[in-house]
């Protein structure tokens, strides 16, 4: 994987200052695990929910800078074509070809096996539209790679974002998904009518 903005010291420091200032001006704050607590985990899958608007991405990036995270995120391959492809990769993007039959889950597990430090963001909803099913690829990646799941959130009602806790999978996906979705039951997305954790089923 190429070097990203999170691994460019000078730019990273500048972006962290910009992010902290911008979040403050927007009335946002971070909550949950501190940067020091998160630093104790060198490898994890980070899920960000709810995902209901285009605002989620820039705010998530600013929260990542504020918490001193070094993350990669997955997105559809069309975001990695000219003229913004280089920017998407520099921001930590990993292109995913949704039309291909390649095994994204196994490829990501393999990537974890090769690295002592890796954090990958996965949006379990897979879309910013109304959600009735969560994709469970993130769970299989975490369990297969034996890494925890960072339960990250953006609560537009409280204007708060962060990582609530590190969740360790048991292998019982039915029980674990209930616990994970319970965590998000009180979180409000920007378009609140598009996300109800209690109604989301796994897919």
C-alpha cells in the first residue's frame, strides 16, 4: 500500500490542527476512547456508522486526524479514476471492484497478516441510502484476521464523533451482531430517517 496523508508527518500535523479547529467551529467534539488508548491497538477493523450523507466522509476524516489515527478506507473503484484517483489513494483509499468476483474479505485478511500495523475503515451499510441490511464483510475480516472491531460513530444530534470501544468477535456472528448494533441504537445520522439500528438485519 502506498504512503498516505496519515503517514506524512508534516502534512499530518497540519491536517490535525485544521481538523481540530474546523470541528470546533462546526460545534463538533470527539468522545469515547482517547488517542492514547487507541494507540494501544496496532491492527483493527474500524466500522463507521451511521452512513447517511455525503458529510459523513469529511467529518470522519477530521475525526481520524483529531484522534491521530492512521487508517485506510474502502470505496467503489470509480472514485479512484482520473482526475481524483491519486487524491483518493493519498487519503488512504483502497479501491474495491464491486463487479469482480475477487475475494475482498480474504485479501484484506492477508493484508493484516503481512503488517504489524494496519487499520481499515469499512462502512457496514455499504450505502448512504436507507438501510435495511448490514453487510457483514467487516465482521469476517476482523474474525479471520483475529483483530478487534473499532466501533466508531458520528452522532449528528449530539455533534459528537469518535470510537466508543474495541469489540472482540467470538465467532458467533448472530450474537455479536446484536451487541454491535445495540451500540449504535442511540446514534443519530444526519438523515435520521435512513438509519434505525434496531431494524437493521445482517446480510
